[in-house]
C-alpha cells in the first residue's frame, strides 16, 4: 500500500494540473505573419472562432472550429478548411500546421480586449463568415 500511495498522489496531481489547461474559455490570441493578422477567440471549452484578416486585400474571414489541449500544445481543428489542424506551442505561442516540420506559420501574443471589435475595425469590406 505504501508503494501505491505515491502513484495515486501523482495521478491526482497530474489530473488536476491537466484539467486547468483544458478550458481556455475567454482567452484570446492575436497573431501576425507577413500578409495576415489572425485572431483566436476561445469561446467555450471546445469551440474557437478564428478571425483572419488579409492585410493587402482588406478582407476579413471568420471560421469556427474546435480545439483540444495538452500540457505542451493547443490543437486547433477547422473542418471548413478541409480539416486543417494547427498546433499552438504553449511556451512561445508559435503556430504551425500539425505534422509539417518547418518555420511557424505565425506567432501570437495574448490579447486583452474585444477581439471581434478589433477585427471589425480592421475590415474594409463585409466579413465572410464560415460556420
């Protein structure tokens, strides 16, 4: 029994720590690459809204998707984009495509404020909304 106690303590601690990372509701990220400004709004424990503003075209697209987390990454799924999956590194907030090695597609920072209003102010045309 003494040998099992540390194992139970470890499992309990691991479960508690992981469960804190599972729900990102209310968190927002603002990201940038050479041609796009991108926002991620975690609207519930599983759902995310992706704002993508093409800087040169002045066009805003809005995608809904799902996410899941682990201790190292946040994995984003957008079915409308032919099931493209992206991965956010929790340590440096770099975003890359799942399964593809190379440079990150964009780098993010935590955003405080109204992300939807931020993108509406950038937009010069009517947004394209994908559900």
